[in-house]
């Protein structure tokens, strides 16, 4: 699943990947979850501002659902834009 959003002059592309384990490997079976992969583009540019950035829920754990991963990735992408680019033009 991939979604694109316009935000503050940037395009935020959020992809959700399933069946991915994040963090150190353990011997006990783990339930696979979902990871959000974030790409940020300037509105007028086809090249991403950063390499794709993967995000899990917290402490290296994947998200439990696709919807959680999508919203978590969207929130992370907005925060990156706000933190790194909010001073542009001010």
C-alpha cells in the first residue's frame, strides 16, 4: 500500500511493507508486523529529498496494522518537514 500526501510544499509518499521484523533477531517466534517507508519530495522535484526512511512503531517494533503504519509514517514525515524545513522563507 502506498499513499501520497501534499504537505507544506512537499509530497510525502508513505509505503507500507508487511512481514518485516525490525531489530535484533530472537530465537522465539515473533509476529510479523508492518513498517512505514517514507519518501519526501519537494513539490517541483521528482528526486526525493532523502533516501527512503523506514519507521516502526516504537523501540524497534513493527506496527500492528497497515493503518497504524500508514498514519505513523505520515506523522513522522510531517514532523521531518516541520523540523527541517519550517525555517525556509521565514
